[in-house]
C-alpha cells in the first residue's frame, strides 16, 4: 500500500518509474493499493498509473484530495476550471476503468480490497481554536483543498457540514452495489 506519491514532482515520478527498472520480476505478482494523491494533472495521473500498471500485477486506486484539485480561482468567484471536483473524480474513475486500474471493491491475493471515497468534515476538528497566534490565515485561504477544489453548490466547499463526506459515502454505496 502506498499513498501521496505526488508525481507532479519529477523526482517522485522518477522513483515510480524506477520500480519497474529495479528488477522486472520483483513486483510482477504483487498488488498495489494506491490510496490517493498522485497529482491534480490528469496527464501525470495517467502516466503514473501506466507506469505502476507495468510494474504490478494489480493496481487499485482511490482518488485523494490532491487528485480532486481543479485549481479554482477565488478572485471574483471565477473558476479557472470549468469542471467541479466531483466531475474530476468521475473523470479519474473513468480513466482508471479504461486503463484496467481497479477502483471498486474486489479480491487480490486472497484479500478483499475495498477502496473508500472520503472527505474531511468539521466534526472531526475537535481541538480548540488557536487564539494566541496573530497572523494565522483563515482555513479557506490557507488549506489548499479549500483553495483548489470546486464543489457543486449543493455541497459545502468549506466543510462547515458533512455534505461532501455524505455525498462520497453515497457514491461508495453505489460502487458496492455495482460490483
């Protein structure tokens, strides 16, 4: 299992590509579970998954927060992207389907693998607010998920409620029913 490969960084992509070059038989019977955060660039995601697919017998992928960034712009409410983070997730899941990368529950090596889509929400933040440190930018300006994700209006982009988490949980239920 692996996560946060962030192959938009060249050195990380070289490492992923080196896995096949290290020993062509080393991972050929193994299953890799990649738990998100490859890149927000679809072409880099595709190249990363292709490299891992050449290396491992099976590859499972579950999109992470970084993968759902669409680089929205906060200026004047405009978005530099014409798609939402949900639409981006659908594109990623379709790409995986076309490539033969697993995204739904299944079996490998005698184990059940069940990727679970998820998102953070405010109820998980139980620590008291920081009040003694001047200059802390508000979360909606400093946490990149709030800056670079664009959610449909029926979902609360700043996680003041659990609408995103519940929406993704419903998608998990749908995926299980289609297996």
